[in-house]
C-alpha cells in the first residue's frame, strides 16, 4: 500500500500554511524549495478554493518533497458544509473531501484537514449525530481504496461552526479512521480562554485521554495569533501582535512530549513558524 513520502516520526515538525511569502514563486514546488531552504520541516498545501492540482503536478510535488525531506499536508476547500440544508451541497461536500484526499495521496501528503460544517438549524447534539453519516460514507470509500492519508477534522473558531474540541474528539473516537486537527487559536477565540500553560496542558491531556496516548505522537496542530469577538474568531494575527501566549503553549508541547506537525497560519507565515521551532528546540 502507498505511504506518504514524508512521515513525522518521533519529532515535532514545524511548517507553513501555504507557500512562504519569501518564496521565489507562488507554486507548491517553489514553496517546498523555500520551506527546505529556511530550515522548516513541512508545508500545508492550501487547496481552500478548490483542489485544482493535476496528476502530473501532484507527482512532481511528491518527488520534490521526498528529495528535500519536507512533510506535506493539504487543507480541503473552505466551502465544505456537511450539514447544508441543500442535499446537493452535502453530496458535493463529500466529493470535495474525497477529491482532496485522493490528491493528497498523489502528492505524498500525510494528512488532509477540513472544516466540517455550520450548525445551521441543527442544535449541537443533533448536528453531531447528523454529521456522522456522511463522514462514515467518506471513510468507508477511503478504506476501500486503501488510501493511507489521514482525514482530520479541525476545531473551529466561530460559534456558528461545528467543531468544538469536545465535538472533534468524540467524533474521532466514534469513527475509525478520523483524526483531529487541533487549532489552538480557534479554541482560544471560540472559548475566550484556553490561553495559559495550564489550559494548554489540559487540552493535550484530554487528547491523550479521549483518543489514547498514541494520539499525542501523531498530532496535527494549527496555530497563529487571533482577533476575536462575541461570536468567536474574526481574523488571524501575527503571534507577537496577539494576546496568544505562545511561549506557554510551546512549553506545554515540550512537557507533553508530542510528535507530529505544527502548521503556522499567522499572516507572516514563515517568520512565526521559525520562531516557534526555535523556541521549541531551545533549552531542551
């Protein structure tokens, strides 16, 4: 069975959400080259406006990432909504996810991250039960295809979106093959808290308790600064311009001994990713 060309192993890898700003071009191939030159470890391919990469390009991306030792993941389109009132849009959302995971396999990416849905007219518990059905369908198809890419549901920052930490962890526990993408700035924005070493540690402990200790050795985290209001997330900020206590967050990761990938989504991408990597690997 095909495996991702890059694996996280026992380390914590740091990368950018998309092509670094300092790249010589805006293509995925140029982005991979720049990530490696900067001394970062990974890059998340941002297919948020649609998966448009052809097979030949995907294979070239795989070869480039393999040759430079860059770990890849892929972010599925933003317009996925598995709880849409329009049944056609729900079916289309399933197809968007399947296309993203199939493309990720060709690229050699280890994970696909997706935003699941908006609650719409559903109360949270009903939304939880309803969203399991399409995800079961998707996971069944991927299993039948022998697709090794991890499908990861993201914790969300707006209160109108499905994706509290509890919803994500319980759904991953109930659906075999589904894994979490924990976005710490989303959790902070949604809750208006979870911004101290003790609270970060509590999130990590909950991850290990709900999904087992192996989950802490296969993490996929998103992080950035965040501006938020009464309804949750408004926009991402550079870490130094936000109130997010990233130094305490890094210390919590160190003490938990996590392994996997951290993707930086700050507006200044590589600068914050490099800062986080430096902080993490200093004083060890």
